[in-house]
C-alpha cells in the first residue's frame, strides 16, 4: 500500500534512496520512512507559511527557526539543575579493586558456572585472605596473574553494574553478592576508595546552560513534530506515538 501524507505520496524510490542514511538503525526501512514523512510534513507547512529557499534543508531550517524559538536557559534554571543533581558535578572519585571473574556460560553450563562462582564467593567471604590465591586459581580475567587486581580507576571507566557495586561499597569490604555484567559473574573486593570533590557552579555554568538550552530545543522540536503528525492525514503507515 502506498504511503500518502496529506495527499502526497512517498515513493518507493525515495524510500530506497533514503535507506543508506539509516543503515545503523534497528529497522533502516522504518527509520527512512519516518524521516521522509516528517520531512514532507515540514515542507508542506513551510509552503503554507510562504517560506522559500534554494534548498530543502534551508527551507526546513527557516521554518524551524520561526516555529520553535528557544530561549537560552537562564542562570536560575541552571542553578536549580546543579543543586538538584549533585552527583553529576563531582570529579576525581576513585577506587581500587580486585575481582574474580567467571564466564556466564550458556544453556546447561550457565547454572554450573553460577554455582561455581557462588561457591568461591562463599569461600572468599569466609576467608578474605584467600582472595588473591582464589583469583589466580579461578578467574578468567588476565588480572588473575596479579591476584585479581584491577588497580585504580575512576567513575565512568567500568561497566555500570560493576561500577555501581564498587562505588557503593566501603574500602576493605568484599561485595557480598555476585555482580553480573556482560563479561560474566564477578566477585569483587574493594581495596580503596577516595571521594570526589564537587565542581563549582561557576566552572560548569556555561556548559550547563548550553546543555539545558539544547534539551529545551529538543523537547520543543519533539512537541512541534508531534502536533504536525497529529493534525496530518497519513495513509499506508502508522508513525510511532510521539507523546
């Protein structure tokens, strides 16, 4: 069935031409169709507004500048965001840890792998001094040669699940449960922690203002496109909800 936007057909040739721009999308064809529909709606709206320009991009750009005026985030909004999200404005939080890594396993071996990891965890919790020896014996990570030592690292350097476990555990403590990540099951010993220091508002004000202004622009764009879609007659394709 043909895709028609307010009486204008989106040709199969246009879709095929657009596909290359969305090769990384989960569904390149859907992404291409959605882009073409939204572009057509914007061009139709620009025509009604009497907007002309040498290129399609300039026409759409002129329309959006006119339809979506976004004011720069003021200092009050920036300060409110800064005060409400203190964890986002720290630097230098560091930790050191040792770990013992077990593969996740597949099928029947998955249960065996986890049971083995839980057994070693129980041994480590009962005998913390054996951690390095057990890491050398069982861990599949190259760090096993150093008794499981990963050295020192900061936030953002490890996968989220691993990082969350470490930065919520005090130094000198073994995490009491297995930590599962994409790499496998980890037994983790936190050997050192140093708290980060707060970054002052003045240091981040300009970047925060740019960030909040950009977020406001994205929301305004989303809302504007949603209104265009809601008021349009689109046949042959159902756009995802833009609520």
